[in-house]
């Protein structure tokens, strides 16, 4: 069924309402009273308090569409068809109420029934935990799924090392061989789990054990269901879009970037990635600032700062030389504002914060550009043709110029850049970073983020005073 983004979301909520679930409003991206999380990163993150008994739930059956931010997916964004920093998770939860049979049967009904999403049941496959006989029986005998579309995977066990844990089952949609060809990083076979061809849409966790300190598992008195479906992926399937970005959620933002840059989306894979990254990041930044997070040097604020700077740099790759991010905010709010009504109320504030941050980064870039221009003039006077690796690296390290940007400016002046020399400097820097990290494993929450960003050629980490940016590793 071809549905708009709002219709896909609403249909999910209506379905679970019809199964006696109470629909929860989306919670703020900024966790409340939860020092273990930088961002709300899933539907269950906001309702843990009901699972562990710290608070009484309004109902034992709950459902929501929860905005979530996952920084561990940053390096996938723009490169895979299916990952975002900010996405919405459609969740249904049972707090000691229904269990495997209802969770599986309802998932199947919602996906395949003509009244609901009406997906082709032939296209759906599932994975289960090998020892989960019950889930296997339900998929086989109750749903009637053929054996060869029920794949046993050892990893299908949800466990954070302590407390509630249990097997899970994931549902995949087969997009066809063409999509496999798009995905260089994953093997042909479905047994390896999700890839671009077998799109993971839904993850249903059967929380049934308590993981004890002596590493044994005892059955939980209350068995819970924690199920999350990716809204953007469902929209892409419903609209038969090549990637999540070719949907009514993202195209208006991409079109605006196209108008600003005067570049066409869909022609060149390198530029496509920049379009997608900007469209992704501006959504995350707009939502996060609207929820009260502000750019800064650590924690949440650091991530925002990085998302904004990354967007500016991808804008540069599209030839956008002026600040432009605030012009995208109203577009995000137009697309998302029906469901997330506070976005429009906060629009002016969000624009002000993003503008200040973007302007500051432009100043740093301008300082770097002045240095680059001096350097180029010197080279021209001496009739030299190549910018040396060390200078290119200094521009990167101190002024935030990715190699490609330096190269682009150099080309405009008919000069080359010593890429091998640049890479050498970069490698030396990474070595120093590795040495520093192994002696100082104390970055706690942040370390994950730094690790994810490490291989990113554009930026790693910052420490920053008011007007200088210096990258640390
Ligand atoms: P993937 O393997 O694709 O990275 P996941 O297994 O890490 O997904 P879960 O933690 O199971 O994801 O989250 C539940 C659902 O949320 C997924 O099945 C998927 O549909 C969606 N989802 C997860 N991460 C993202 C993301 N970064 N962007 C968009 N959707 C996501
Ligand atoms: Mg993931
Ligand atoms: Mg997965
Ligand atoms: Mg999953």
C-alpha cells in the first residue's frame, strides 16, 4: 500500500490501539533521570521505568512512535540506504501481559493484512534464536511461514550483561536482487542478517530471563515484550523508494539543499551522500535543539556541534560557501510538524542556535582559507605546483579542512596536493591517538562516539575555546 509518512505512523498506532494499547506521546530526546544514556535511542529507553518497576505504567499494553538518536550509526548515514542519526521507532510493549504468540501474530497481521500495511507475505522472512522453540513453533504453525524463511541466528539474544534479557525475533523484507548489488559490504546470503536486500524492519524482544551476576539466567516472574519497528524503512517500502531518503520525509529537505547548492540530487553518488548526510543531520539537530540540547564541547552538545560542522562541510562539497542550515529548519518542521507540534513553536529559537554555531564554524574555515590563499600565492611566486602534505594536514588539523576541500580550492588555482604526504601525517596522528587512548581509557560515555568517528576522514574530536578550534585525537 502506498502511504504517506504520516499515514504509516498513524496506521501503526491505530493498529495497536485496536489491540487495547495505550498510545504514549513521544518523549524528549534528552533522557530524564537516566545518566546511562546520552540520547533516547529506542522506544524502550523511555519506558524502562515501567519494566523495572520504578514507576506504575498507565496500562500493561503501550505503544508509541519515539524519536531516537543513535550516534553509533553516524558512519553509516548517507552510505547505507537505511540508517539515520535521528529516526523514529514504532514500539509496542507488554509489561507482564501478552507474550510471544500475540506479539508475533499481531506483527504479522499488521504487516500483511489488506486492512493494514498489506505487504506481500512472500517477501517476508524472520530470524529467531536457535533455542527458542516457542518462537519457531509460532512462526511455523500459527503464522504458517515456510521453514526456509525462519532463520536461526545465534546473535538473536538481547542481553546487556545484567538484568532482563531474552531471545528476539527480527522481521526482514526482501527487496530483491538489485538491492543486493547495491550493498558491497554484505555477503549474498541472508543468513548473515540484514543488508540492503533483506531490510530489517522489526525487532521483537522477548524479555523472559534475569541475567544474574554469576552469569546464569533465571526465568523472570514478569515476561515483557519490547518491539521496535523502523518508521523510515517502512515508509521507504510503502513508497517503493530506493532508499529511506527518496521518501516524503526527506525529499523536501533534499530539494531545498538542491535549490541552495544549485546541484542535482541523484546524479552522482558522492554528491548524493552529501545531500543525504545534510538532510539527516539537520533533522537530528533541529529535533535535539528543540528538545533543549545545545551545542557545546562535551556530551550531547559535542555531538550536536559535530553534526552541524559535518553538515557545513558536506555543504562545502556541494559548493555551498555561505551559511545555509537555518534555511532547512522550516522545511524539517513542515515535514515533521504535524506529529511533533512543538517543533514549530521552537523554530525561531532553533534557528538562532544553529545560526550562531554555523557562523562560528565559518569563521574558523575562513581563517584556514586565508592561510591557504597565502600558501598558494607563495607557491605561485616560486612556480611550484604542489601543496605539501604537512600544510594540507595543518589545514585539516587546525582549521577543519577535509583533504577534499583543500584539493578543491587547490584545483581552482591549478595546483595539486601531495596526497601521500597528507596521508602520512594523518597516519602519524592516528598512531599518536592510539598510544594516547591506550594509556587513558577514561572517556566513559564519550569514548564510543570517538571510536565511531575515528575512521571518519573529516573530523575526529575537538577541544575548543571561544574562537579557535583544535582537533584532538
Ligand atoms: P540495523 O541492524 O539495521 O542497524 P538494529 O538491529 O541495530 O538495526 P534495532 O536496535 O533492532 O536496530 O532497532 C529496531 C528497529 O529500528 C530496526 O529493526 C530498524 O527498523 C530501526 N532502526 C535501527 N537503527 C536505525 C537507524 N540508525 N536508522 C533508522 N532506523 C533504524
Ligand atoms: Mg544497528
Ligand atoms: Mg540488526
Ligand atoms: Mg535489530
